[in-house]
């Protein structure tokens, strides 16, 4: 089945966890009923706090106690930063002690004050999210920056995310790009992906598709599933370089196996359009159902379209309507107009 790969104008989804989403229509061949697939081939943005519980080796002069019961004294009396951090983690996790976020926050603050960059990162995360006390953005920024400047790259990544998702001004967007690049240089794979997204769309600096493609490739090689998804998309579309459908399929298939919803969606579209060999509606349906179950609105929409406009033997009006309703619930506006009873996005 021939596929028309003409990207539509890119738009930003209002959802926090979804990023810019180029769309494209695909057209069926003459041997089957005409089928127009509209898909959101999304770039995904990694959104997880990095390195909250990574402990640096203690110095020989101030080795933390090996006895968990002695950690509070080692922290409060001996002022051992790593003991403070370990106690903060124990209280936050609530596995060996009753969970106590407020006291965990106090110990994280002591760890930071005694010079543990990881403690500053941990404290900043609690301040950002309002865990164990009131949220305090200014204090979160200050502590992330302190940890980042001390060489703790996870804090650079976390501060970049804070600035990207909740920028107070354009300067913070610019700094987010710089922070993602810095954490990427420290081998944080998801930070490489995030840096690439900003480079691709000219956020916080100039747009450079060739650089973005290389960054996604590096992010994928370093272990970022989102990086593999995004690199697969650029290979599939032939953006900033030759189209490589075979490699795109390999990357998307692997990312889908790792439960990346947008990779499952894009791989499903490739299969239903015969972009990497004969059309395979059976496997396409399996992947689109997985994408939909993982929360991809376009995966649900594409599943509904395939079950509505595909060959007669796969059409299923009831299942198509259910898929469109789920896409609508997830925010896909066009899907809302295709349900048996039109509904509003998010309903």
C-alpha cells in the first residue's frame, strides 16, 4: 500500500507529557477500499526526576555508619552528609522505617548543608513537588542549581525539566536547553533526547534538524527509549537526511516492545500502510491497541480509522467506535466527531 508522507503543520499538544506532533495522511491502494489514516507521529519528551537516590562514595575521613540505627546520630552529631542522605532516603521510601516525608525533607536539607550534592538534588525535588512540606519553586531552583554546579548531572537534568515545563520567562527556556545539553554530556540518555527535541523545534535557541537527528541517534544508543522513538520517526519521514524505513522499523519495533506508546502507534501505521513490506493489518491492530492502552490518543484514533475504513474483513463498527471514544477521552478532537454519539474531548 502506497503511503503519502506529507507532514502537516506541527502543533503542540496541551498535555504535559506529549510534545510537538507532526501529522500526516496516508492513502490506500486500489486493491482495497480507500483508507485515509491520520496519525500523530509524536516526538516524546522524557519526564522523570533523575538520580534521587544515587549515593556518591563517602570520603575516607567521614565514612557513613554501616548501622542504619546510627544514621541519625551520624548525621546530627557527626554531621556526616552521606548519613543524612541515607536517612532521608529511608524515611522517604518507608521500607525499613515508617514513611515520614517531613522528616525526610529535614534530613535531605542537612545532607545538602553538609555538602552532599545528591542531598541538594533530593531536597530540590521535594521542594518542587511539595513533598514533606510546602512547595517552593524558588528554593527548588536554588538547590537544583547548587547540586548541578557541584557536578551532579541529574540535578542539571531535573532543573532543565522544571524550566522547560514551567518556564517563568524565555530565559528559563534558553537555560533548559543548556542544562539538557550539559546533562547529556554527562551521559544521561533522556537528557540527550530532551535536548534534541528543543534543537529540532528551535526552542531556547536555533532550530537545527540535522543536529537533532544526530542527537536522537546518540540518545537512542545511550539507552533512551524516547530517543529511539524520535530517531525512528525522523528516519521514517526522511527528515534532515535520507529516509531509512528498515532502520526506522527496527527502532520503532524495539521501542514499542519497551512499551513506548508513540513507537507502537508509528509502527502500526507503517504496517497498515505497507511501508516496510506487505500490509499487515493483524499486527498493525495489535500494535495500535497497545499504543491506545498505553495512552496514545493517536494510537486509539488510528485503530478506530483502520477498523472503520480498512478492508471488509477487518472492519468492526463497534470496536471502531470504542477506539474513537477512547481517543476522544484522551483529547483527540477529530475522534470526538466520529463517535456514534459526538462527545467533547476529555469527556
